[in-house]
C-alpha cells in the first residue's frame, strides 16, 4: 500500500490543513500520494493532481477526509473497484471513519506497515421501475429509503420478496438497509443494530400507522419489490440519504444485494461493539444522558 490517494471534502474547514499534513507524512515515508487536481493546485503541488475517476487505477488505497456522508459518496463512486477506503473523521459522528485528525502520523505508519484489516461491506442495488421500464438505477452502502414529502399524507408500500407477498405498510415510508446502514436512518426509526459482518437485508417501516408493523431481518439473496401508492404525488426515493428520485403512484422499487462491495480499512484492536459504545452512547453523555462507567 505505497500509493495513496486523498479525497477531500472541500466544505470541511480543517480538510485542507489535514490534507497538507498527510501529504508531508506520506512523502516523508517514501510513498506516493495523489490529490484531486484543484486541491493539488491550491497546495502548489500540481504534479500530485489526479482526477478522482482515475484513483482506482493508480492508487492502492484512498484516504477520505470528511464525515460519514463524504465516505458514503466515495463508496458509491468506487463501488466496482473495491479499492480500500480509510476514513478520517472531520465530521460530527464519524461512525464509518477509523482515523482521527489528532493521530495522522500513526494512521499513515499503520497503513504503510499493513497494520490493519479490511472489512468488505455489503451494498445494495436499487431500481425504479415505471410501467415495466427501468427509469433509475443506483447503488447504496447504507440504505434505500422510500418516503412521503414533508407536508403530504401517508403512503402505502406493498412489499414482496422473490415474488411472494410479504406485507403492506402504510405510514411515512420504508427503509431497506444493509448491516452497515443499520446504525443510520434505520436505527432512528426503531430498527435493530446489525453486526456489519452479517449478510442480510433489513426492512424498517417509517412511522407505520399500525401496531403490528415491525422491522424485519431478511435473507441477503432475496429480491425485494416495493410498489408505492398514495392519494398524492409527493413521494421520493433516497440513496444513502444523498441522492433523490421522485416517485409516481404504482412505481416499483426493486432492491437486492449488489455484486459490488465497499472495502473499509479498520484497526485490528477496535471492535464494532466498541465503536457503537463510543460513537452512539457518547452522544447521550454529552447531552446529559446515561453514561456507561464500566
């Protein structure tokens, strides 16, 4: 891993400073480093410029400077390449990120020494089908969300898996998530936390208008088809909460496990359960909530 690409979220105030420090640390250790051309030009190092689309062919690993949203975008963009990604948390929660700005030197040394593991995270393929035609396609690392607009009435989602009727949900919508996405939007809607090493689909209703609607854990190779209906036209599909498509009545959203995966770099000594405790419970401590003193 001696060729490293750095992707920078230009909207993060510290991102350029951290990028400059990383370039110095990587070059000091004799490794190659590449930046997106505009960032390289800002640093007066145009020779380091490389378009982001060329990263998978030229680098061994990608450092992502930003928050979870930044990493999700890069994961979708590099989905087919399987290039390993190391996130540096410059955001609020940083659940997917492994490195912190105060340990840059250690992170670079560990990567160059191979002192890490790679977790291959399941992704989802999503299609919007209208009158028998595929109108939109996308890939997601966290989730595929189907929801009503802010001021609209309920929508109804009729779900089948592999052609068999699964259930009908009326409410604000549905979320289909991966285990990685179980700690994102699905969690806030009452879904379970799923260990990311599992291969499964998670179906979570959003504010269902019935007491019997509960989240469901489904087999990974199942193909979900969700038909949407409502008395209004204000419905939409979201991919990782970042990409959006407008839906129409009787559209079918087909969701299945993708052949693509996201390869995340993780430190060997950190477990998923430790990250859950520190990232999720720590927010409660800061807000005056419960604190685990063990």
